[in-house]
């Protein structure tokens, strides 16, 4: 399985990113546009996720539903607007998207043993900033 990473440009927190995605979902399918179709798109579509980078940390992911056409000859990356929090992992910011191998992807939060899933996303984001989780 293969994933993509992308900077959550303009988002100030995980909570803010979740609100932005929810607002976009109210208007219809949520997608991002890119100039070119990823060469390995078949490995990503329907099984991979878009991992969001916020303040130099991978903090959450959105499932990638597929790829399509967008205005102006661009490519749409269709994503599930629901965010899944992940164990924060350092990741340098970059332009556009990059591939992330499944073996390098952080694990989802939300196991019954860690209790982090019950925390507000803003608190999880702050603890990740401080490298406490």
C-alpha cells in the first residue's frame, strides 16, 4: 500500500483542518487539485491515505477515494473529509504531495488502550507539537 503526504497549508491546528474539511464536504465531494496524476496512482486510489503535515509533523490522515479530472486539465485527488488522527511523527514540509510507503506511515490513534482518541484534536495537536506523544 502507498500513501501521499501534503502540507495542511493555512491550517493552524488539527481542529482547524477538520473544520475546513467539514465545510468543504457540505458543498459536495472533497478533493484537492494537482498538476499531474501520480505515476503510482493505482497503488494509492481506494486503499491509501493522504497524510497531513501540520507544523512539521504528520498528525492526521484522510482516506484517498480516487482520482479524477478537475478544471483546467488538472487532476483531482478525492478524499474522505473525515480526519483520522495518527501518532505524530516529524516530517519536513514540502510543496505539492510526496509518496509515503506503508511501512513508514504512522499508526492511527484511537486504540482503546491509549485514550488519545477521546482527547480533543486541538489538545492532541498541542501535545504532538511538544513531542509528548
